[in-house]
C-alpha cells in the first residue's frame, strides 16, 4: 500500500426518488488515492460501490448476468433479443461497465428465478393468440361493445341493451 492510498468508510444509499429521500443501506470500505490535495476513488473501489448499490437495489451485476446467460445456454445475441436490449448493451453489463435498468432487470430476474423460461419470454413477443388460434379480442362477452372512438356516442341499440341487462341484474333501477 502506497502512502497516497488510504482505506475509508463509504456509505451506500438507495437513490432518492420523487416520492422519497435516499435510503441508507450499509457502509463499505473503499480505497482512496490522494494527489495534489484531491481524493480519487480507485477503479476497484468504484466497482465495489456499484456492486453494493446494485445488490441493494436488487439489480443483477455483470457476473450474475453472464452466469445466467451461460446457464440458459444462450448467446449474447439470443439473450439480448429475448429481453429487448442491444447486444453491445448486454456485453457492457456482463463486463461490469454498467447495470441494467429496472425494466431489463425484471426480465433477467424472472429468467434467473425460473418464473419464466426463455421459450415463454419468446412466445409473449409474438401476437397474442387464444387456444383456438384467434385473437383474445375477437370474441368478447355480451356486455362488452365495440365503440368507434371517431364518433362521440356509442350506438343507441348497444346502450339500450346494456341498460336492460344492468336492470335485470339489479345494477340500476328502472
């Protein structure tokens, strides 16, 4: 250890949001380099800070993302297609040069925890289909009417039929 390098405590906080202030998580020890009356955090310490913050936020770090990809037997290209990020972005995450956003992290965590499989994630990216091969929206219950929002009022017959049904069910009084 050089005389310009010291170990100091560093407090980790969850970032503040519009609704709440930053939340203290824990204190870690980092190395600081002193030169010309200034302090610089070492590269290794910066990584420790990022990993501790990511862990506190529930984000997967690069090592965990790479291990997940290998466990699923996927290439960077295939995993990036599955979660909808760029291949270079995934490479940066895996090499510790950034962290996934909360949205991407949710996809990664679902895969990591076995809640969804790569096949299921791939399937939800295609058009929605019912078991009969029709769109879920092709068939709708009797009390749901198509409304063309280009016109200001729904069809008179549809309103009348809905009111009759609601009266029969006791939802509205006649």
